[in-house]
C-alpha cells in the first residue's frame, strides 16, 4: 500500500475479518473498494461493501481518467479464480477505454 496506487480493490468475503483488515489498512493510502468478485466492477460503476456501515453501495464514476495504477489485495480464503477474473476484467475495461 505504501507504493503509489490511484485506488485499491480488496477482493474477498464481506464477513471475512482478514479481508476487512486489508480494507481498513488500504483505505489509509488511497480510495479503496471492498468487492466480492469481478462482477462488481464496470467502467461506469463499482458495487462494493462498506464494513464500517455494514452495507453494500454502488459508486458511479469510480474509475476516473487519472486512474493508472490499481492495487489488488485479496483475503486469505479468496479463490485464485476470483483474483484472476478481476484482473482480466480490469484489463478488458482498460482496453475498451482506450
């Protein structure tokens, strides 16, 4: 997290204390979004969880044109396929944004 990121995605289960701790640490450094899988992200909006309010929200315009470096963190029990799917989705969004 100390390396520069424009935003961070934390992937994992919303009830995971490990993943929640990752989110809390990451949000000290830059905008951070706690997602459950790749389906939560699109170029226009992101569906994410706010542990401090115990609710899911949708944030539009999360992917500003200035966002170049996105950090990805995942909870210990997060399936590697969810991580891979998220990376592939980000690449696809980037390609479409040109």
